[in-house]
C-alpha cells in the first residue's frame, strides 16, 4: 500500500550523510517514523475529510495507553517487512527499537481499551476519533528498592515524539480556575490495517497564555513571575495526580475540564465549518462516548457552549442529552467518581451553576415519572454538596453500557438499578475486546505466521472469528508440537527482555503463570501470593511432591497513595526473595515481579504465558482485557467466575480452563455473616500464610506494612481472600498437574487461542457503531 524506501533514502541523504548504521537508536527511530508519516499524510487528510462529511463518533478518555507506536504502525501500514529489510542493509536489527520508551499516556485496562477501539475503528473504516491529554510524564516510572515500589518521572519524550504532529493553528483557549490557558493539540495517526483509512487521536497539551511576567521578575518575585506558566503546565504534566489532598483533587478535576472543554470547542468548530452554524443539528452529525466518568464534566460544558451560542438552558440540555453515551467500568460504589461542588466552583463557577440547573431539571423529571421521595437520593446528581458523576452521565446520556455480560447485568441490579428502572431502554452491553493486530500480529510473529499457514490466509487479522477453523487441528500432534516450540521460543524472548529491563532471569522450561494488572485489593494479587507461599511451605515440608516447576510473574503499579497495594507489592517481592534463597523450593518455584509494567512488557508476557491469572472477587472486575490478550496467545485462564472470564469459558469451555471460587450469588448469601477469623482458624493453610507476615518469616524492613495487612485481613476480608483460598490453591495444583502432559496441556492452550474470535475489538466497535453511535463506514 505504501513504500518506505524513497522516503528513507531522502532522509538518509539530506540529513545523515554516513548511513543509518551511524545513528543512535533515537535518531533512527525518528527517521523511520517521519518516513511513515510522510507516506500516510495524504490518506490521513482524506480520511479526516470523509469523517467530516457524515455522522462521526468521538471517544473521550482520560487515558489512551498507546504503547510503543513504531512496530504497530509499520505493521498496520504494511511497511514492517520493508523497514526490516532497509535496516538490515545497514546492519541494523529492527528489534533495536525495543529501547524506545512507551508513550506514557495511560495506566491500565481503561486506557488500553481506548487504544484498541481506535485501532479497530480505523481498520473497520468507522469514523471514530479520540480526544485526551498529552501527559508530559504519564503516571510514573516504577522501580523497586528492597522490594518497595518507588516512583520516578516517566520522561517518555526525552528522545522525541515523532508520531505526534503539533497543530498550533487549532489551539483553543480554556478558562479554568480564574485564568485562561491554551489547549494546544497534538495529533497521532491511528493507521487501519489493510485499508487507506487513518483515524486521529488528538491530545491536548496545556500551555500558558502568559509565560513570564517581567515586572514581577524585576521586583525579585521570581516564583510569581512564572506562576502562571507552572500552573498551566501542571494541568498536562502527569496522569492521575495524587488526590489525597484538596490540591490534588482540584488538579484532577482541572485536567478533566481542560481536555473536555478543548475537545468540545474543537468538535463545534469542525461542525460549523462542515455543516453550518445551526447547532440544533449537532446530534445528527456527532456522538460522544464517555469512557468512564472522567469526561462527564463535558456534559455541563457542552450546555455552557450551546448557551453561549444563544440557546436557552432547556434546549441546550436536550441537544446535549442526544449527543452523549456513557460506558461504565465498575459496580463498586466507592469507585464511582464524585466531586465536592466547591471544587467545581473553583474550576468554573459557570459550570457549577449549570450542574445545579441539571440537578433541578432532572429532579423534576424524576418526580414527573412518579419516583417516590425516598428513592430520589439514589438518582439525584447533587447530594449534600457532592456531585455524583455517574448519575450525571446516566441522566444525560442516550445509551449506558457495561463491558461484559455479567457486569451489564449487575449494573441493572446494583449501583444503577434505580436508573435502570426508569430508563431500561438506555441500558445495553458491549463486551470489551482487543485488537488482534497488536496483540497477536505484532507481539507474537511466529504464532501469527503459524496461524496464517494453517488458515491459508492472513484475513484473520481483519476477521478474528476465522480462528474457529483452527479447532480441527487440536488433535494433530505435529501442529501441537510446533505450537509448543513457538511458546518455548517466546519464553526465551521474554527471559532476554526481563534480563534487559530488570536484570532477572527464569528457567524457560518451566510453566509460566502470569498476573499482570494494576495492583488493587479487589484484583487479589494478595490471594495469588498467599497461595504461592502455601505451595512454598508444602514443598519445603515435603507434603507436596511431584510439583511441575513454575515461574510466577507479577506486573503492575500501585497508585502512589494506596498503601495497602504498595504493601502487597512488598509482600510479593519478599516472598520472591524467600524462595530464591531456599535451595529446595527454588528448584520448583520462581517468583518474578517485573518493574514498570507497560504495553511493551505486556507484548512479551502474553506471548510466553501458559496460565493467565484472573482472580478478582466475583462481581468486582467489570470485564478485563488482559484475560483476552492472554487467551488469544494461547494461555489457559485460572480465574474466578467474574467479568469476561465467564464469556471466555463459554467460548473455550471450562474443561480447557480452571475456574474456581465463590460466585456472586454465593457471596451475596454469606456477606452479612462472613467472618475472616473463622477462616483463619479453620481453613487449612490460611493461618500459616497469614502468620508469616508477622512471625519473622517475612521481613517488611520495619515499615509496618505487613502488620497493616495482617490486621486488616483479620478485621475485614473485604474481597473474600480467605473464602477463595482453598479453591484457588486447588485450581493451581490441578493446572500444575495437568501441565505435566505437555501435549494435552498444549491442546487446552491451542483451543483457547482458537476460541478467542469473539474478543476482537473489531466486534466491539461494530456493536457500538450499530447499536449506540449510529454511524456508518466511510467511503474513501
């Protein structure tokens, strides 16, 4: 489709006279990236023109976890092989780009989902573009010191950002906290596979209107002279600033308002340019997806912009409600975003007024529908000075969707049940998905080539349901043996990568058991490490024999202010040291916590994994996407009946996976009477592993972390770790036993891969396009 050689040759001759081999990796990355941008620019422009002509969708998200762009962009543009050959001519291995930093624009599944949806929409020729923030330092760079998490800046742009194109002409002004700032857009191309269609991710960078006050500086008031510059740049400096203080909470809200206001101004500008000044027609041409509650402040902001254009509140409200749709990502009430109205006043007094108008208007609407007074509090947006953003999103959206069948069902019966009773037709489900281009095509080239050989075509990269045809090979010993060899190759590649990034290594002949995700109590990394600790005790005392050697890999970050999660990280690293220093157990178990887990690490891990740990408490994980990535690359799921795990075993069968633990209905029955001390006394193994936190077996270096975890579990086992301890341990042992028969276990893995067709994000975005957005494919 494109040709890279001419562009590279021009850059080679005009900029670097001595050949590509003399360049540093960062310079080389810039050469190849700029060459690709040059190749796609015409199609990028034509795609945007096509988006402007018809109804289009916008995806608003606080994070887009894009990862390293170069391999994916070369792959999707059809230039990967050519780039590999060009570099080889100068003696360069294209894998050198693994030194390039990931774009630090997201943290976990929320941001990665957004990135997958943009990729899929581009490939499916759907007019979807994204808006977010161009964070200077992302979340943070994670390191470990004596097993504790340390946070440092993630300066991902230190050697340039060639995939972002600054569009200064489209700069807009946002007024917040009493002063104006500039929102400067940077556009990233989202290249569709097998098509000329290219979507856009527009990220806003906050810059000051007045960089420097010379008069203040001249008076010796140096900090004040640059105060406006500092305040503006703080807006887009880091993702999710620590919100344990009022200052941190105000900064988070300011970030949300900043990018939402800038994005809406940009949408309206495009609309007026292409469709005229009549904003009554706005819902005919745009639809906006709110990815969780972070962008929900855009609802009163759109009303404000419409009222500035001459609309009265009621008409502006009606137009806005026709434009927005809301994706919910949690049923945990404490995780649903809420803001003190005084913070909203601080950001924008006008937005505070509009929020109060929306609250009054919706209250009247609820009363007109016959809602009893005692139920109003479950629906009201403004309660006792607190703005419930999920309620605002539900009241003012056309559609509300969950992200897995179980999650969407639970929304209707738990946190949003009152909204469901009033607006049942608003509610729907779109199960999450992942892009097979990055999560198999790019990250697992040997397996991808093998699949293409077996299917006789690479069209599965566009239509993942074709993998179903691979099931006929599940009993073919030659196919399974080659599959095993590919997995072994990927384990060796992962081991080299871990050595490069963490200076650790593991035996690539072992089972690789992976749990990689944000560190949180409900995701239950604590349960995982406690069961591993019990395996340690059983092997050491000789009661567990014939254990298949296993490497347990953890990865993920804790929020800087989340002490329990940071304590769990310390436990995992301390157990890893305990096992490493035991001459007996270390022959059978290895625990590795990889640092600074990101998309590039994930690409290596999912390709090598045998077992995917998805062990959240039933009813807490909305869906998950890591489970899908691991399944697609041929890992079995060891998990609870939660999120998309349920749909995974529906597709691949429970016989090929390891499902354990209490289900939602079981937990509901025992919730009121649940006593963790009973499990501590009666459940085999629980006392031993918990006591290890405080009896000297494990050392927390005097931090008090382990005492905190011990006391917390004895007081309230909120996420039922003890309840599921035995069944989790038994599932681990069963999987370990089954893995002794390599071919039989490989068949389970192979069938999981062949059953993953449903979990393409192509399917997800087509469902959004048809059932929520009402958009059609563009014609180029």
